[in-house]
């Protein structure tokens, strides 16, 4: 495959940083983007082009940024929508009073609408070229909700449906969509910088909220997933090499043993429900 040009959102750490490093190692070009240029300097020194990009900016500002990004190498072949964070808190606490009522909106502004706007900005370029790949970093949380991170789960569930619909709209133009669903990997997603926690003030939730938050803090950097291996697989899928060589690349791919087990269990339980309640489910037709 010829040299590709990638654009990565949320490149300063975690999956994004590893994407940049591995892309360069394979001989491709990459535009590393993030809210702070200072946090991207080490990637520039490694050979990446860097660009300030905040996925929560207005659409026109993002359009202008993508135009600048395209001008760097004359094209973009692959967009990786990676920027995300976790809002932690009980459902009631996230909506109770300012500023907490903004937590749900802020979560979706980054994790959902950020991906929508950046993708919208680059689609004219991909349609014009009749080629391009858009990688969306979903989550096991897009299959399974979890207590006290319901805003995050909701954002990832939303992304799943949005990308399924988008793929059917743009695949006729030669544009590929790839939805990756990582389980628990050792990124900085659970760090204090990326996990925005609201401690419950509601007596019924106070203790369990503390326990859940402490559990996530303890899990940080002990997750079972190897982030390097995950990124390597994603690059293989985009480039049709390595583990993807000679295979049909799927639209959706869960990653991690924990994700495999959880997704399999949910699919099996859903099939059981459909069979058990089939008579009721199918009784509503005319």
C-alpha cells in the first residue's frame, strides 16, 4: 500500500499518542491534533505534523482547521475520531443543579458531536476523492451501560447508531467506516485529566459513588488490555496488512477479552429474550 496521510484527534496521550507513534513507524504521514499544541510538541519532534484542534469548536472553525490540515500534505486518507473523556457521577447528580446540569451536554459535546463535526468537515474531501477511511473509537460501553458512568455509556451507544447509519450513506462513494470497540485498556481515560468526577451529594448515592470512584482509580493502569496491540490491529485493518491481510475487514470490531466475553453474553441473552417473548413481540403487527 502507498503512503497514507492520517489525522488523529486527541493525540496528546493514550490511544491517540500511540496511533501517531505507530503510524510514523510504518512510514506513513500523520497530523497529530489536540487542544494544546504544547502537549503535542514531543510528537512533532518524532516527525508528526501538529495542529491545534478542539472537537468542541463550532462547525465553521473545524471546517477551517480541516482545510489547513489537508493543505499540509495535499490530502488526508484516514481520519481517526479518538478524542473522548469520561464524566463520572450518578444520573441525578449530573442533572441536579448548575454546573452539574451541563455534565451530560458536555459529555456528548466531546464524545458524540465532536466526532460528528470533525467527520462532517472532512467528508467533502473524501467524497471528492472517492476514497477515505474514518475510524471511530467506540467502547465496550457502547454495548453495555455501567453505573455512575451512564453519560459516557450513553455517548458511546449514540456513536454506534450514528456510525451505522453514516456507513450506509457514504460507502457508495468508496469511503470506509471502521468502528472499534475497545474493552478496558491501559490508557489515561481513567486519569484525573480525563475522568471528570462529580461526587454525589445525595445520601442514597454517597457511599456507593465513593466506592465506584475508588474502584475506577484502583483500576487505572491495571486494565487487562495492551494498548500497543490494539493500535497495531487497527492500523492493520486500515492498511489491509498483518492480521487483516487476505480477510474482509469488518465494519465493527470489539477488542479485548473482556469485550469479547461481555458482547457475547449480551448477544446470547438478547437471543434468549427474543425466543422467550417471541409471541408477545410479534403480536403487535396488523
